[in-house]
């Protein structure tokens, strides 16, 4: 890699992947939950570190801050009304406050707010990978291609929603939160996924609109660094699949894998075709 910063991003990414694999293997063989959770916490912390390092290489620190702040704020607002009214995400749900002890902000777990930013950033990057592999430029006023923003935002929303289609049933199964009433999708209300789609679309519409009027080339030219969010998304999908199958959730496993993997495979195919030109 041409830049030392890109190497640091790669090292942290590999560390995250390594710890995820260890945690997944321990979980698969039936290790005590406390042992698995002891590894999950460093993974969560390193994931945030990776977000900062990777985002700085993709966007620059100031623009990354803008995207993260927009995503986290949008997610928090929806969560704030969601835990009170029960309509924003299609039904009433409750977080396990004991699990998030001393980590709540107006009824919303702070880790949830942080991971809204992480999920939306990853979705944004996956969409951008398609643009990069096809040799296109992101929408910019100078190019007069504002109509492409709608398509990119749609892909952002679909990628993040697909992640939740897999994650939500698993986390509910583990007791992270509870739905007051059973929904149509493995016990989850369909409105929940519409809510996830809307949160992402709102956040990335704001940021992509800003980029349109103030475009900036990515500080990193490394294809691998641009590929990291795609690979991370795919690895999480595989880990979810293994966990869901182990927990006796074959339907959730198949459905989740089916909605997440097309984003990964399509990006990888476009990447390989680009490399062969």
C-alpha cells in the first residue's frame, strides 16, 4: 500500500476480524456467554477505532465527523420517539436497561447511537464501492448528475436495512431488546425495517447532498481500503449465519444471508471485473 495510514487501517481491520472469528468460534462451541462477551467488547471498541481511521482515509476527518454526527443524531431521534411511542419502528419495544446500565441517554442506549453511525457509514461505503469499481464519480454539481443521488441513497438504505433484517431477530433472541407484540418477520414488525431504511436514507441524503455541492476526492487511493467495509459486512453476515444456525434459527439464517450477501458478492464481482480490465 502506498500510504502508511492505509496500512494502519488494514492492521486494525485484521485485528477486528481476528477477534470476531475467535468470539464466533467460542460461541459456536458453547463457551460461557461471559467469555464471549469479554471478546465482543474489544471488538466493539476496535470497530469504532476502525471507523475513525477508515473514515479519515475515505473522507477526511472533518467530513467523517459530519457524516457520523448526522447518522448518530438521526438514529437517536428515531430511537427517542421509538421507545416512547412505539410507532416509529412499527411497534413498541424495550431495551434491557440492565445490559446498558449507566449507558443510557434519554432512554436510548449510547452504544445503539454509536452503532447507528457505524451501520450507516458502512452502508454508505458499500454503495460508494459500486461507484468506484464502475469507474464513476460520486454526484457533484460540476458533473450535473444530481439524479444519481436518489439511486445511491436508495442503495444506502437497502444495505443497512438488509443488515438489520439479519441482526434484529438474533439480538432479540439474545435479549438485547424485546418487542411488545410479535411481528410478521420472525417476530419482528415489518415497520421496524422501514424505520431502519428511513433513518439511513435521511442521514445519507443530507450528507450526499452536501457532497454534491462540495465534492472532495478521497484521501486514500487504495482499492483494498475501499473494499474493507464490503469485506467487513460480508464477514459479519457469515458470522450471523453460523450463530443463527447454531441457535436453531435456520429460517433467520437463510433469510439474513440471502439479503446481505448480494451486496457483498456484487461489489466483489465488480471489483474483480475492474481489476481485469
